[in-house]
C-alpha cells in the first residue's frame, strides 16, 4: 500500500549521476580561454564522475601549431587550477588527457573542413564515438563560416549516430545579425540539434528559481502584481574586462550581460508555470515573458535606461585603472561597462510591476541576485509613519554566498511594539556543501543527453534582441553619457540611483 507521507532522510543522499551519450566533442576555439578555463575542466569532471564512457574523445581546433601533447599540457594547468574542478588528481588527468586530440587549421576557410572530416574519421577508426558534438567557442564572426563549412563537408548529418552543435554567445550583435545567423544555422542543422548556450541557465541557483517557484506551494500565490511592488535583478562584478578589451569595446554591458543572462533571470522570475518540465514547454513559457516586455521608444530609452563606464578606483583596497586605460580599449571609448534598465512586463500577472535590471563591471562587491520586493502592509500598525513600515523581500542569491533570504519585520525585544527587519536565510553551502556541478558541466551533460531545456531556442534569442536592439539604436542617437561616470569599486553611476528613486525605490546595497 502506498503512503502519502514520505520519510525525511537524515542525510542528503547523492542522486545517481546520469550518463551522457558517448560522443566526440569537437571544439572550435580549442586554444581559447573558455576551453582552458571552463570547457575542459567541465568535461574532465564529467569524465571523473562517470558521466562519459570509454568512446568519449575531445578534438580541439585552433590556428596555433600544436601537437596533441602540447595541447594536453596547455590544458592541464587550467584544469588543475580551475575553481570549478572538483576531482583533480594527476592519475585522473593522465587517464583523461589520453582522450584529448588537436587539429591545427583555419576554420574560416572552407578548405579546412575536408581535413576535419578526415581527422574525425581517423579518430573514429581508433575507437572514438560516432556521435558528434560540435562546440563553437570562437569570435562571433567565425560562427557563420564554421556552420557553413560543416554543412558543405557533410558533417552536419550523421547516419551512424547523432550530430549536435553548441553555439556560444554572443549569438549575433543585434536582431538582424541574430536572424541571419539563425537562417544559416537552420539551413545546415535541424533546430532540435542546435544548443545555444547561456551559461547562467546551467547554474544551480538559476535553475533553483524554477524549483523555488514551482516546487513549493506558498510562494506562487503571492508572485504577482497584487503582492509584488517591484523586482530588482543585479549582476555586479568586481572584475574588469580581464584582457578582453577589444572584444568588450565591440560589445558593452548591455549586449554582454543584459541581452542574455539578465533577461534569462527575468524570464525565470516572471514566467507562468509550465505544464511540464520539458524543453518546449519551459522555453515556450519563457518566450511569452519576452513577448510581454514593453518595447521602448527613443524617449523611453532616455527615461528608462542608464549607461555607465568605470574610471580609476579601488577594488578591495587596491588601485585599479579605469576602463579607458585597459589594454585594447580606445582612450576616448564610449562603450558602457554598466547598464541599468527598467523593464515593464505588460501581462496579466505583472502589469504595473517594474523590473529594474542592472549589470556592471568593477563594482564594489560581486553580487548576482533577484530581489522580489513585496508591498507594504495596508495599515501601519507598528509605526507612526507608513513609509517606515518594512516591506518583505525575497532575495534569490545566485552568487556568491548562494542562497535565499526572506526578510520580514519582527518585534524588537523591549516594552514597545517596534518592528525590526530580520532575515530568514537559507545557504546552499550550509545545506549541501560545495560539491555542486559547475554550470558548463551541467549544460555539456544535457547536450550529450539531448536535453535542450536549459538552452536558448531560436525564437527566444530573436525575442531577446527585439528588446535590446531598440535600446542600442537609441543610445547611438542620444547624446553620449559623460564617461567615466563611476569610479571602480563604487555602487555604480549616480544616474542609476535616480532611475529607481524616481519611483520612490532604492537599489539594494551590494554590500549585503
Ligand atoms: C560572460 C560575460 O558571459 O559572463 C562576462 O561575457 C562576464 O563579461 C561573465 O564576466 C559573468 O559570468 P559569471 O558566471 O562569472 O557570473
């Protein structure tokens, strides 16, 4: 007989790990930073915990002349020192490194692809899997020739296994270029084989937004305009552009963070409950949120957005240069390193609730969070001034110090009925330890298993650009901001405070 009451385990049990389909991962951009810092450490950890099998191989592609052994030793250090790697040991690396191979070549030229095909066949003869996972981790301009080259060489279709392709961001730089790239991709690959990656979706705490909302019954009834006053979504980094000056000059904070990671956080916070947790249903619900976001006219862009650029300042007490002094950056650059936007989601659930989004580099503290601010009590029973009544906030901390805090008013001990704000705080680290998979690990395994739920669909990417491109265009026409307008190590530009203050609110401090 079944019982409705399940025993509560005293200890958390480690769920058994799923295995990805065996495959050959072909990485374009094999000598790049992302491969060294993220992709190889993620694949290494997956191999260590038994998520890959013996036919699993990696083929890196780059323009630098390297032997397989050179390639392996370059990657070893990145894996050994990565904060994402959980299982490093020399013995394990030795086993893993034997599966790493390298091919030199210029992937922007179509005559490279027959060589690639021959190399893949050679590896398969030596036992590599027939399933192929291409990973495009190159500069954005190389994605179209790579996709076309794969198509022309007959590498996009595979009669002996599956073929999938992961595309790294940036996925285009505006609506037109994203549509063009989507067209090229759709001529070569079926949409179900295309995995557009947004690594935020692989973060445990980002997936937990859905779990928190749809795996509990008490939050959903208040998750709407009747109870929520406004929502704040922050991604603050202390890092600067980290040697990526040239890339960043062409990108800026709006394209780099808001057009993808921040909109993903907004979608997960605002979406309707899906009827099932599968790729099409979840992505369909998310896309509905984008469709409901009010597009902005030029005047609205001037009113609802703020751009910032950091000048010299101090991070953790140490002096750091301003953005214009970074290598590869124009000394008169007008590229924004900070963007704040007030979005309006015009649907039944969220009408009238502003979503304030901010993302910036070289800010006072690293903090990524979604803070949902609830309306005040209708009556100020414990305060003379209604403005002094605390309002409840649910803060979903994505990183660091991952967790969830609910703030509420409690009675301050004493003879009077005075309220004081306190926090109920859940910490991932205290509950589960540090042994959680890195975002790229989760996403690579999902792609190997053919689960695209945490990847961005074609219509979703285009809908993201439909919101962002008018802002970029208006910024190009509006008078430039007086850059630099915030010192490194601060909370951002003053104008961003004005943006939210206009509605009588204030940003949460980054020092929480
Ligand atoms: C990347 C951006 O997509 O995300 C970087 O290009 C940014 O500029 C990074 O630093 C932030 O990712 P995370 O996982 O460190 O929050």
